[in-house]
C-alpha cells in the first residue's frame, strides 16, 4: 500500500484555516474527496471501501474467491504438519478474512494504522481549486499537491486510488495458487509412494 500512501499522504503543508463550509456531496468529485478523507481520518475502513470504485470491489471479490478456494485446499488436502507454514505466504488476516470488508481491512490497515491523524493530514487531503473532469473521470488536486482520481458510477464519484495496490495483491494470490497446486501434486505423490511402499512391505511379510 505504499504507493497509495505516497499518492494521498505526502504532506508538507502549513495548516491554515478554511473559511467556508466544505462540500461533502459525493455527486461532485471534491465532495467525494472530502468523504474519502473523512473516512480515513475516522479510521473507517468500511467507509473507505464505500468510497471506492466498483472495480476495486470486483478485484476484492475475485481475491475472496481465490482465497476461499486456497483455504479449503489447505484445510482439506495439506498434511497437518505443513499447514502452519502456509500462513507466511499471506499478509496477516488475509487468508482468514470472512467478507470483503475484512479482506480490505487486512490489506490496508497495516499501512493506514501508521498514519498520524492530525489537522495537518486532514487539511492536506482537502481539495484545492476545481476538479478536472473528463467524461466519467475526474482528477482532484489536494492542498498537499497530490492528485487523486475518481470515476463516476451511478451519479456518484468513487475513487480509483486502491485499484492498483489491490490488483497487485490479487496477482500475488494467483501466484500463491500456482504454488499451492504444485505443492499438492508433491503431497499426492508422496502419499502414493508411501502407500506403495506399505503395500510392498505387507506383500513381503510371510503368511501366518
């Protein structure tokens, strides 16, 4: 998630007062940006997910499906003495996540938990100037000088900022699936050989 942090939170700004009431209307890009900021400041992971694009949730749903399949394969087909070692292949909480919010939390919480949620951060994530709107895409500039992209979905602007890091995590889960399948082949072969060796020894035993 470091890319997201650089994008959103590279703050080197002085705190000044904002003289007017902020827009928090998600039907406008700057309002959507302020809702995103408010969710971050409140440590509201579900709110961050709600402020995110449909593609973000699609990527998470695909990851959920793959993780569920991998968790089942590990539980049902891995030797007991090999199960514990699989945990190192996944970030904490990812493999055990029971729903989309839990998965999203496991992915973003480690980095977001390090943030110093203060007035400077809140101010830096406030919008500056007018958003640059091009069809169903918009770029919002923050007072910290960063640019955040939003996409219009059903008349509401949603951020795309989490798409890339989640897609990278999804690709790692896909690689884990390949490794898991290869390991399962090895375990099956070991099981087959053990059974064959047992049968051979039983066949060599003299009849009573």
